[in-house]
C-alpha cells in the first residue's frame, strides 16, 4: 500500500544533533540487530567516528525541523578492494514510520552528488547479506554487487552513469 506523501528537507548534519542521530539509528535498525550496534555507547562512538571521517558528508532529512533520517558519506575513504579513493556510504537509516516515502532515495541522491562534487567517480558500501530491503533499495539506485566478506555484501556504483 502506498504511504502518504510527507514533505521533508535535507541539509548537513550539525555536530550538536549527533545524539538525535544515535536514536534514529537505534530505532531504524530494530529487527536488523545482527548487522548493527545495539548498545547506545557503541552507537555514540560510531557516530563520533562518522563525524570525524567526513563531517560534510553527513546529511539529515527533517520533517517540520525534526530529524527523521540520515546518510553518512565519506569522501576520504581509501578502498582496499579498489586500491584507490572512493566515496563510501558508511550508513543510511530512516525512522521506521518515515520509511517508504522516498526519504532514503533523496538522502542517497544528496550524498552521491556530494561525492561527484568532490571529483570521485565511484561509490562503495557494504550491506548485510540478508538485509533484502536495503539490497533492493541499492539495486534500484544503480548499485551492483561486487564481492562479499563474511555476511557483508559489497556494492558499488559508477558516479558518471545515469542509472
Ligand atoms: C534502507 C532504508 C534507508 C531506505 O529508506 P526509505 O526512506 O524507506 O527509502 P525510500 O522510501 O526512498 O525507498 C524505499 C522503498 O519505498 C518505496 N517508496 C518510495 N517512495 C515511496 C512513496 N512515496 N510511497 C510509497 N512507497 C514509496 C519504494 O518501494 C522504495 O523502493 P525502491 O528503492 O525499489 O524504489 C530504510 O529502509 C532503513 O532505514 N532501513 C534500516 C537501516 C538499514 O538497513 N540501512 C542500510 C544499511 S546498509
């Protein structure tokens, strides 16, 4: 069933709202705990790590000013598989009640454009092998599977291409 439309805005994360993003992460990953941190202290450390990697690469979707999802991109990532720099998407999560409304797609578009502005020509991410919803989501965005490590699938997208 189609969900109702919601109007949202996307802009860069602010350091002082990282704790709100921690809560979005914990809620968004319910049911997918095998692929996520579950202790709040671990999520806080992870969020600090994401911020240090590339503060300009974290984008937040807001509904009426309230953060409901975010993507954490990293334009400084050296891919060991590629032996070169790529744009890495370390994290994307949308609150369950706001999923299926196009917010995830809009966040991905934003971060992929950011990578292009930085002169990167490839994006990379890792997704849990049974996180079927996310895998399908990435396929629709033009990512293809390229390798696996344990239960993580590596997906890549050429940033010059239209799909
Ligand atoms: C993966 C995730 C970020 C997607 O976010 P989202 O906001 O639900 O994504 P979207 O709404 O843009 O798209 C998801 C699907 O919803 C549907 N959808 C999109 N817009 C819609 C709309 N206006 N109305 C109804 N359905 C819609 C589509 O079926 C879409 O599938 P598609 O990718 O085949 O087009 C979200 O499911 C999530 O937070 N998952 C938990 C965390 C996670 O697994 N993260 C990935 C880790 S690698």
